[in-house]
C-alpha cells in the first residue's frame, strides 16, 4: 500500500518579495500517520489569523473507506 504525505509551506512576503531566511518558509509535514493514502488537502484561513488544513485519510485497507482529518494552526 502506498504512503502519501501532506505538506505545507507558509511564504512570508515583504514588499512582494519572499523573505528567504524566515522560519516560516520551511516545508512541514501536516499528517501524523503515514499509513495508507493521505489525499485531497485543502486549507482555510481563520478570522483569528490561524488556518486549518483538512485532507482525506484511508481508514483501513479497504480503499473505499476514507475519513476527513484536520489540523489547526
């Protein structure tokens, strides 16, 4: 069974230029489980200034059974 991972990267801009040395420009792993398929990521920004990333994760070896998983930042 293939393993899929969900990653994200925050890009910091200053006058429309990427700040290369920022800690926010790192690519980070979102999902904690690496078993099965982790697919269809989506991000939504919150009014509080944070954001939520959600994706579908395979529940079992049955490929038709997926859950919606999320991580709030």
